[in-house]
């Protein structure tokens, strides 16, 4: 039955180790930027996976000291902070963040852009339906944002808004997004 209950005498030690490493992770994440949990990018996901792995190993592995787990957690949280701060440099951000992509222009799907994003036509159409759009006709642009959400700009939007211009410049890589027309 040891395969089922392990070594019952060690359960208190496992619980104490898990509690200590959890408290350390909670403290580290509390002082990290809020975006760590609210808006995931590739660096956020990598940090979360590493933190989970360290927490699990430290709590359960007999050859892993709590101090080593704390140091590993502190290192990951610090590295995540450095990477998050470096994202304020546009050059670095281009290396770690996905750029905005135009999935629909003037009511037409851009399948080449969808393929780059790993999206099928059904993926995009389902998201549009969830947002209350039931036809591509009348859509000026659909932008696939850096964080994975869709921004829909209907033809009736009237003029061009500054924030849409920024997204279009990012999506096209040009200062003048009219190259799409």
C-alpha cells in the first residue's frame, strides 16, 4: 500500500514545504507587476510554468531544499521583472511580443495572416459572432491584438481613430496603413 499512501510520517513535512514555497511564490508575485496574472504574454506564460514547476518540485522532492526553491523562485520573479521592464524598449518588445495582425480588411478575410496566427476561418468567425457580428460585410478591419483579442472596426466607424492607426501601423509595418487599400 505504500504506492497509495507513501510514507505517512512525511506528510507533515510535505505540507510544511508546500506551504513555505507557496507563501514565497505569493510574496514574489505580489511584488511583481500585476500583468503577470492579468495579461499573459509568452514571457508571462514561461514564468508561470517555471514557478509552478519549482513549487511542485520543492514541495514534493526530498532532495530539493526549501532554500533552493526560494532562490529559484526569486530568480524567476526577478528575471520576469527584467523581461517585463525591457518590453518598454520597442526593439526588445518586437522580439518577445506578437505584432498586431489584420485578419479582415474591407470585409475580406486575410487567410495568409490567419495562418501566421495559427487561426482557422472558424476561429475568427466564432469570435466575431461572440462579439455580435454576423457578417463580414460592413467590417473595415478586424485586428488580432498582441494579447490575442480581436478589435473590430466597422465601416460605420467614421474616419480613423488614433488607436486604430497605431494598430494598423504595427500590423502593416508601415507608417501609412493605406498600403492595404
